[in-house]
C-alpha cells in the first residue's frame, strides 16, 4: 500500500519558475526521501531529511518536513527543462528499512 | 564505479510462465531490495535481502521469490505469471549498517506479460 500522497498529481510551469510539490504520509517515520524518475526508468535519489530536521537544502532543492502534520514539501527553484520528470517522496519507518513511496507528482517544465 | 545494474532491460513473457530478473548492487553495498512499479503508480516494496537472507517482505504472494548471492548480487523470480505482473521491476542497493540509508536504484526491468 502507498504510504503517502503527493500533491499535485501533475504540475506544469514555465522554465525559470519555482516548482513546489507536497507529500503527506500516515505513520511516524525515521526519515523522508525525495526521488526523481525520468520516463519510467530508474529512480534518482535527490535528498534525505531526517525526522528531527525541519529543512534541508541541496543546490536548487529545498525540502521541509513537518512531523506534526506528517507532511513534506519539495521546492525546485529556477526550474529547467531537464527537471521534467516524476517526483516521489518515500518514507522509511523506525526499525523497518523498506521505503514506502507516494503516488508521485508529474512535473513538466515548459521551455 | 558502476552503479546498480539490472538485466534484462525489457522482457515479454506469456501468462503462466516463469521469469528471473537480475541485479548487481553498487560497489560496497550489501543490501538489495526489489520494488514493483505499475504504470502511473509509485514503487511497491517486494522484499529485501541481506547476507543472503530475506530480511523483510512486502505484501506480495509466494509466487514472488528471491535470492542473494555471496557477491551481494540478487535475483527476483516470479512464477505462474499473471497479466497483472506487468510492471517495471526496480532493484535498489544500500548499506544496512548506517543510521540512514540512501538507496541507489537501477534502471529497472520492464516486464510485459501477454
């Protein structure tokens, strides 16, 4: 079963704009990770945020985590055409190393 | 340094047949997990192998089985294939003994059951 839900399911923005996607999950977590998937192929790890962290940055990516609301957001600044992909959040629970993925957000960057 | 490699890339099988998918983990990794991703869905955890043993298993029937070899590579076997088994099968490797585990994914095997 899916742990989380991404919102929105699909997002189209102009190149250069910022893209924000959200993820909600159901149970307590050890960490939350964001992945990118191009054209239904392999997943690329983007960033990991631990349950005791509230915000993390990596290049043009900014991730926030609100454990009280069981939600996370991924912000991609200054979007590029190459950012067009599906983005998934995945949670890892305490004592259980499997990743539980959400349903994904399909991001399209319009040149 | 090679990342996670999976073979084959694509596969077409007939209902009732059996299939074996293969995965070589990233160098230095000791844990292999398998995921099934149906079209338009997020990946679903099948099982995880560590030290040649199945550590965890998701909600998949016994038709799905696996193996891990001493060199940490792994196989996923699916028996009595159903049309619903058509999906992208992803292998991920990681290091178990860490306080957080970044999983590295292969490019997947696209299985089509006809």
